[in-house]
């Protein structure tokens, strides 16, 4: 069973630091140098100074970005810029945002979740991880002793039964509000009612949790807990900070992750069609990416991909003729995994059918406008529109203890860092 707890989070004292919008930041993995500097300039207390501290000349093993993050955190606590809540709480988190012209509201709650090694219990990953980010996050855990940014977890609850326990408390008082650089409005309510917390813990007990985002942070938490050697099962190091959202929440959306392919010659649509011809049938030709994407959305399947060739400005959609070919390319995977659009793209299209054209390198984008901008700028030779995986895919594949290919899902928007921090040493 997934075990969750209320916790005494550390939060900004807005009387000391000012506007919450000025001190929150996205997670480290979507921050480039320009945004990093912008967040540094926004406030001397911005969470970027913990989440992604700058390298400095002369850094060494004893003085570096990780040790600076740890010292900054301790200074903020000492000067009461960060204060620990007095009661164990759950924290309702709401995000209002726009995606592809539509407005959504996604709601969930922050809790501490007991760590368990993958494959042993009721917490399931859905994507592969890389060693580099885990080593980076472990150094930060060691230097700070905190979960700075949350893992994003999903749980099955089609009737939204769990959140209905917490929802009345969001109407009893105004939330804390922050607006980020993407225009996403975040709202936070602190729930201290012990009966409500107990009810949520009881309802969550039998439910599995699927990690939507933050796999590296979760695996780092396991490594950190192992290092700490905490024998008390309730020790803070045996838990991680997690945002939990029902799979039935109407604001939970998965954006597609399209591929911009470089490293090829100036290929034409005719060349790509010929390369795909053995296994794909062209089912539509279009003047632009928007029309091609509309065709993919109307089709709704995973076996149709959209292709745009920069050299001649043409777009077409191609449908896989026989899905059985994937069983031969990935025999160790389930039929659900083999049928994913992203699996078909990588295993069949990129690794096999287009391999003779060159060695591709990939850039990942999520919006059709990003694709059209890249094509207009000739930033790639080939653009591929990929249908998004669904929540059903995540539940089926992760529940089967398989991991989807990297960049299979993009749960938009990312969760902010800085709304609440979780100590791994002090409960």
C-alpha cells in the first residue's frame, strides 16, 4: 500500500521575502541559463538559489554550488525567511493554466510518501532515468537535507473521492497565490484538520501511485535514505515530498512530445515516404503542421505519425500497416508498450527505416507552434508529430512494471519549487 503522511513543511514568510511570485521557480530540469539568471535577479530569496545554484570560479570539493545551496538554506531558516509549520499538514495545490488555447485547472495535494524500491510495492515508475541527474540531485540532498522540489504522483480515483475530503477547506480561506514566468497561476492552501488528514491517509492506503514526473528525485530519495541508514520507519529520510493528483482530475493533461530531427541530409518528403514505404501507408498530405496535427488528433490512434520535411516544406501523415512488426523489434516488451507512438517512432522509424539517411539527433518540443517555428528557422531537417500517450497507457505499462521510452509523456505544467519544502532530518 502507498503510505502517506501529513508533515510540517517549511514555507516562505512572505512578510520577510515579499511576493510569493518572486521566490518560486520551476524544477531544475526545465531551467536554462537565461531563466536561471532572471530568477536570480527576481529576488535574493528565490528558490533557484537552492534548486539550481550557479557554478562559481574556483569551486572545489569543499566549496561549490551544492555547499552554497545548503548554506543559503540554513541562512534563510536562521533569519526566518523560511519557517516550519507548527502542525502536520497536507497542502492543497491548484494550478490554472492554458494549453493550446484551452484553460485548465489541475488540483492535488502535497504529502510525504514513504519511499519503497521500485518493483517491491505500490509505487510505479513509468519512464527510464539517467545516472547524471541522479548524481546531481544526491549531492543537493546531501548538502541541504531537504526535498526542495516535489515528485509528481498520480493515483486512480475516478470519483475524485480523495480530493472531495480536502475541497471544503479551500473555501474556508483565501489561498497563497503565485504566478510564474509561463503565466500559470498557482494556489496553495494549508490543511491542518486532523480528521480530514486521517481520512485522506485511509483512502490513499490501498491505492497505487504512478510517478508522472520526478523519477530522478524519487530514486535519489531512495539512495539518500540508504545512506542515512535510518532504522526508524517513520524517520523523515524514509519519505519524500510528493504532489498527488487523481488520474480522474479534469485538469490533468498529457502534452505530446514532438521530435525535431537533425543530423540528416536535406531530405525531401518523397525520400522519407520511400524510406517508410515498407511498413507505412501515407494517409494524408497537408500544407502545414497544424493541418497534419489536426489529422492525428482526429484519428486518435498511436499508429499514425506526422512528418514534415524542411527541404521542400511538405507535410504528410503515415499509418503503420501491421503492428506485428513491433513484436519483432521489441519482443521483451508488452503489446501496450509496442503500440505506443513513441515506441514505433524510435524502434521502427528512427532506428531502422531512416537509419540509411543519416545518424539523427533529436530535440524535443511540445507545442505545434514550436514545431512550425523550428521548421521556419530551418533548425532541423525533419519534424515528426507524435500522438501523446494517455493516462491509460501510463497505468497499464507502469502497472506491468515496464518503463516507457524517454520523453513519452509531458505532464504540463511543471510543479513549482518553493511553495513548500520538506526536511529529511526534522519532522
